[in-house]
C-alpha cells in the first residue's frame, strides 16, 4: 500500500520536518520504493515534484527536504505499485485544471473493476486506478456544476457521494486539494494532528530528528498534518474512522462525514 | 521579452549543457529575472520545474543544471514579465492534459487585445496572455477534433491556422509539445541547430563552458535544440524566418510553413 502526507495551514508553512520522516519510508524504514511525488500550492500556482526513483535515494527528494517551500496546502505520496508500471506518468500526485484552478490528487488503495465511462474532459495519461478515479471525480464535478465552482458545502456533499461510490470498488484513501481547502478521505488508514499554540517539540518516528515548533511559529499559526500513519511518536494523532470524508481549512478540520461503505483492508 | 529553449531528440538526451547557458540569461548575462521553468517529457509523463525566482540564483535551477534528466522533448522558459505579475501561476511552461496526453506550452512575446471566448474546457489559472493563448489553442483543437487526436499533418495544419490568428495580436514565439513532437512558432526570433554525427565540440556564448559531444553520443544520435538566440558561438545555427511554424520529430525539423502574418517586433 502507498503512503499519503498532506498539510493544510492558516499561514504559509514549510513541510521540511514532516517530509524528512515521510521520505525515509520510501525505502529506508518502509517498503514504498516505486516512486514519490509532492505538490505545493503557492497562491493559485503549484510546484509539482515527481520522481519514479525511491524517495530515500532521490536527489529531488533531497532538495525538497532541505529547501523550505512555504505553502498553505501540500500533498505528497510515496508509492508501492499495485496497478500500473513504475513510471513517471504513474507517479502521484496527479494534476489537472478545473474552473481555472489546479487540482491535486493522491491515492492510497486499490480500486478493482473501476472503469467508469469518461466524457473525455479529463483522461488518464498513465495506467493507474488512481488517476482514473481522479479523472472520474473531476468529470463528475464538471458534469454536475458546469462552468462555475459550487459553494464549499455543495462541493463537499458531492465529493461525499463520489467517495462512497469509489469505496465500493476497494480501499480509497485519498487527499485532494484545489489550493483553497484540503479534502481527505479515509477508507482504511489516515490520521491527522493539528499543531497550534502552545507549540511543543515533536520527535519523528522514522528518523531521530526533533523540532521545537516554538522556534518556528507565531502564536496564531495553525497547521494540520494528515498522514497514513502518524509521523511523530510524542504527539497525540487523531486516527480517522474508516469510511469518513474530511475537509480541512485554515489548518483545522471544518467538516467530516461518514461515507457509508468502508473500503476493504488490502495487503501491502 | 522572454527567452525560450527547446530540445527534440531521437534518443533520450540530457539538456544540462544548453541549460547552463540558458540559465545564465536569467539575471547574469541577460535581464530575464522574473522566473523560469522547464518541462521534461519521460515517455508520457512530465517533470515540470517552476520557480518565480531568477534562474541564476534558483536552487531548483541549480539542481536541473547538475542532474541529468534524459528526455526526448524538453521546453524551458525564462521570463521578463510583460502581462501578469511575477508569481508561480504566471510562470511558464504551462501544462494541461488533452486526449490522454500532457501538453506543454511556453511563449515569448506580447499578445494585445487577445480575449477570445473559451468553452471552459481549458481555463487560465494565472493572468498572462500566454496561458490564455495556450488554453485557446487546446480549446480549438478539442472543438475541431473532438475526443480523438488527429493525424500529425492535420494537427500541424490546424496549429498553422491558430498561429496565424495569434500572430495578428502581436509577437507570438512559442514552443508546444505533447511528448511526441515539438512545435515551434517563430514570430520574431527563434533559431535552431541539429547536432548529429560527426559530432564536434561546442562552446557556450553565455558561460566559458565547452562540451565535446563525441564523448557523450553514439553515431545514431540526433538532437535538435531550439532557442530564442543561439546558445553557442562556434556552431552554425539556423535562424528561423519570422512568421513560420515548424514541427520537430526525432531530432530534426520535418515540416515548416509560413504563418502569413509576422508578429510585430516588441521592445523588451
């Protein structure tokens, strides 16, 4: 199974600390060696770094770990391939444009027998079930709302319906963002933490690295970090119940709803 | 005015040498300090590096210069802003998906009074005339050919018509690729060179760097490099006539046609 990492903040924040632990899972402390990627929103723009190399040996991952890019919404993924060869076009996250905004999507799970008709507005470039699911979600959003984006609650409700359908085909943990909000669907495994004042020190599980967030933050900062497995061993992460869709905004969850059908647990 | 760099090859080739000279124009030997970007096709996948920082001081440009990424089609751009603020979403090249392929576009020039109706299938995220032109080109391609890509000659003919229209609004030098071919439209300034056996040494204009391509190539390799201004001072570059559209395939030009209306020369 792949691993997901997301961040949603109320002020632009770098993800270097969390990425350091996450990167190690791409071949050092875990088995996800089939590529990795990370997308940073900066205003409406996106920096997307993709590499079919394992993140633990990737020169590009090394740059991302060491180069503080400040962002309100970040989505990262390390891959253990289930469907689709190890190649650049099958590397998450995927990017498309809808309603004059870039949308970023990364998926962890395995969707079986998922071959829905697509209008042609969003077509997969690679051969993963994940990219097909992303194209289908955007296709459905555009079919439902036409040329104008809906209000946030209507968007959430529609994503809820679409996530329930996706979950009927298997495990479908995903992170999705258009740079304004970050949506997280927990099908089998996702956890999150909200860091805010009073800040404390955090210690990574996957590397012996500690950061004292007091040194890096102001009292009004708020940062939500979402990951397949908690990244630190001295903080209280919230494990999301299987079968829930979450919306994060300004560094905290603002809405959560059961998607009804929990995806099946798959073997990695 | 911005500067363009493209490469089209018959075997995957790295662009480190050409990028070294090009990078220097982003603030050292020339004035293009308003961001830079580069896109590498690898099979159907794309690595897209964007940075609103000047390329001469960008850590990401430093990585690209030193890290050989082998590709059949590359498009790079350094920006001197005319329309649109200096920001990530206004940084070239731009990427969209059409017909299950990524398309990459970078533009040098200034299109005035260009605000065509768009269907909504491809919408600009930023505020440049360049991204608007790219969205319009893809919109027209989809309107004309529907859900299936046309044969290469029909695609070229349609791009020829669209380029003629674009040129009526001002200078429109552009590079466009879907990973199979590279299209280059010269409105005011573009030059190219085809390197093939017998290979020789080349010396950059913008840095005192020489490469002997004999050390790096096999006899069957063929590489076309396209740039706003020639990058080397000891090779014979072909200056494209203003008002011509070119198609490069397997490292050489395979078709060229006059687009009728040459764009006006603009001041940088």
